[in-house]
C-alpha cells in the first residue's frame, strides 16, 4: 500500500468517493502542482483519501483501451472532515 504524508504547512481534508457503477474505475488527482494521486476503485467500493484543498478528482473509465475521463469532481463536494495539526 502506498502512503501519502502530510506536510507541516499543508491544508488537507479527508474525502470519500464511492464507485456506484458495475465497472472498474481509475481515479486521479492531477491538478495540484508537485502532487499526484491515482487509485483503482472496484464496483461498489468506497474510497477514503486525503488531498490538498482545491483538488479535483478525475474519474476514468477502467477499460484499458479507452481510459477516457468520464467525470471530474471538485473534492470539496466529497469532504468528510478537515485534518488539523
């Protein structure tokens, strides 16, 4: 399992996303400079993750030939709680 560590000056929150489809999905966060997140989410799986403020979650179709971005979700709408130091 890959772990991501918070930096001292980071402003991060915990987010949750559920794959409500019957297909494998790949989720990515690529809009934050010097920060990258990618995971495979199985059908009906609930994913908890932390990310910097302003992150956007890209939802990709899990089909290897297409891997098309199906949706982009502002992580603020998936927020569960804010991490504090």
